[in-house]
DNA sequence: TTCAATAGTTCACTAGTATCGAACTATCGA
DNA sequence: TCGATAGTTCGATACTAGTGAACTATTGAA
C-alpha cells in the first residue's frame, strides 16, 4: 500500500516551493491543476504525453513533498489537487503571481 | 582575465530565477543585496562566514547566469548588484514578493 | 475466481550538479 | 618585487533527475 507524504502547512518552506516550481514541467502541472480548479489524475495533468511514467511520478512526488499538491487514491487513479489555500496562507500571493506569468 | 556572463533581460527565464532563489544561501545573498540597495563584494554578501570560497563563488555564478545579479570588477573585488529593474520588467512584483517572506 | 488492462510506484542505472579543499589568477600596497 | 587579498578554476566525492523495466493495486470482463 502506497503511503503519501504531505507536509503540514507550517512545514512548507519557501525553498521547497520555489525548487518545486523551478522545473518547467512541474510548473505546467501546477498550472493545469490551477486552471482545472479540481482534482486531476497524474496522466490528466501530465505536461506532455510522451513523458516516462516514472519521470511523471517523480515530478508528482516532488510537488507533493514540497506541499504544493495533495494526492489521494480513488480507485485505480491518484487524484491530485493544488494546496492553494495552504500555500496562500504560508506565502500570500506567491502562487497566483508565479502562475500569472506566461511561458 | 575573467569574463562574466550576464543574460540580456529578455533571456531571463522564470525557471532560472526560481531555481536560483530556491537555495536558502542564495536567497540570503539576494536579500543582503536588496537590503543594501548598492553593490557588495562577494565576501560582504556572503550568507555565512564559514562557507568555502569556491562554494560562494559558485552561488554568485548561478545568480549571475540566472540574471539576478550583475557583477563587475573593481580593483581586487567583484562588485555585485541586484538586477532589480530587469527582473521587475520581466516578472513584475516577483522579487519583492519573494523577498518579503521571513525565514 | 481468474486474468488482462490500467494507473502509478519502485528499482537500478546513467548523467548532471553541489560542495569542498587545493591550486591558480589578478590586483593592490608596501 | 613580494606578500596579502578576492575570486575563479580544478578534481574528487556525494547527491539528485530522467529513464526503462519490473512491480503493486484496482477494476472490469469472461
């Protein structure tokens, strides 16, 4: 049984968040989740279709451990949701700001 | 003769900036430069006194290549200044926002 | 209940990056 | 010219990212 690691809100660090968002693929994943404003499976939120499953899984793990997303099992899928509220409390406006830039 | 690499403004990437700021030591360097609002030598802006010179030099190189600082020679020292204007044009409010968080 | 399909994770490997001490370069002042 | 100062470069080691292959868990159909 897979156990997901989610840091509590007050253990989310700026360095962790920035490092997680510093990868273009992960930024695209987060943008997808923010646009959807709902849960998405890993493959739904995949930044490009030809990415190796293991790489994708690793990106989701990094986002999860940085505190940016929350993952739960739902049948055969993992449902991912942006921890927008937690990030906003910890680092107000940061997420909105970063997601607002093009590229 | 050492030649410094500074990306032009429009080649500064979000991923590069975030990656550069994702390191606590580099974040402290940038905070020092922002607080000083003036040039600082590498040792003046060092985040902690016991850091190896080569490591410090590497951090400045990364900040430089990300477009966050501009370095020029002045005698025996290298004078570093935050490229606040450039970053603000490229990613408005990002720098101010990130530097405003404690930690 | 058995078995194939689907969705992710874990493992082992390779390649790239961070840290450090040591050696090097450039500048200044005596 | 020589020593001190400020950084950079180099070589070694340790850690991290990306990948395919193997694995786990759930579902749905025969």
